[in-house]
C-alpha cells in the first residue's frame, strides 16, 4: 500500500523534504538561474562586447606583424588579445543560463582552438583567407552573445552598452581591413567590409550622441571620439597611412572603451 505522506504532493512530509533539498542546494527554485542582477548583466554585455573587439584586434595584430609594422608592439598586443579572449570565454560561462548564450559558447569553443593555433603562428599571407573566414565566425558568434544578453536586459541602457561596445570593435575592424588592403588583399568583399565598417562607426557615434541620459563625462568622450575620427577618416582612402591609422584607432579604442565602461555602470 502506498504511503500517501511520502508520495503524494502537498503533504507535510513532501514540503519538509523539499525544504531540506533546497537548504542543501541539491535542487534550485524555479527561475533561480534566470535571475541576474541588472548591473552584472550590463557588465556582461560590456565584457561580451569586448570579445567582439578582440576578434578584430587579434587578426589586426597578425597583419601588423606580417607587414613588419612593429611601432606599437603588435606581437605583445596579439598575445594579450588571445589571452583576454580566452578569459572572456571563461567569464561568460556564468551566463550560460541566458537563452542562446550556451549554444554560442559551444560553437566558439569548437573553432577557437584551431584559430588560436593559426593566429599565434608565424604570420603568412597564405593563411589570411582561412583566418578571415574563422574570424568572421567568431565575430558573429561573439556578437550573438551580446544580443542575447541585451535581450535578457530588455532595457534601453543595455542596448546603449551594446552599441558603445560595438564602436570598439568597429575601430579595430576598420584598421584590420585597411591593413588587408595595404597587404594586397583587394577583393571586393574585403573592400566592401571596410566601407561598411566606416559607415557603421559614423552611425554608431550619432546614435550614442542622441542618448538623452549621457553624462557630462560621456558627452566629452563622445565629442573627442568624433573629432578624432573626422580628422583621420580621409587617410583611409589611401595606401601607406598605416602608422597614422594605427595612432588614431588606438585613441578611438581608448575613448570608446572608457565610454562603454561608464555606460555599463549607469543605473
């Protein structure tokens, strides 16, 4: 005969067992893993956005080494970017409960080892097509994680953190495809990618400037960024300006990184 006090839901015994299991951490209340503090979520959007930037920075540094552009220590920058990208993957494990993040991380982890081996090997032009192909996949998957975290936020501020962080990526993407063109890769797809990145950077700055909750500090940073970009953009039209492009992009990255961090801490 079945003992109702043990097997039937709603009895005192079952509530007691449930209480014990919860206390021991053996089961979790419904949606417990889905609850993420808003501040932490914005910081995760910032950090996942940084992953996008690092995909472009790794390949950009590879191109600089391949073209003997050692004025900003590209070997050290490449190694640092590889390390930080791996650290980002480890950090984002804590957000696997967010819809879509786990699947994207699994796909990244499937292609990351091969890319890491190639990107840290001696630079060669023959490796560029394969590196670009994998890099675009990493960028797309990293971007999808940002979108999933932004959707989880559901707040305007989360969207702003996303867009501001994307400006960091676009600064590196512009330089990457400028360097590829300088290195002799002039197929139309690469040229179109450079043109699109330039257009999207300008549109992103306009969007951020129109955000009504910008602080004085953020407004000042955005003004400096727009001024820096306007001064050097014409340099992207010609070859042989890699040094100038690199100097300016470094400033753009610093300014937008600071702005994104400030946005991520807003309430």
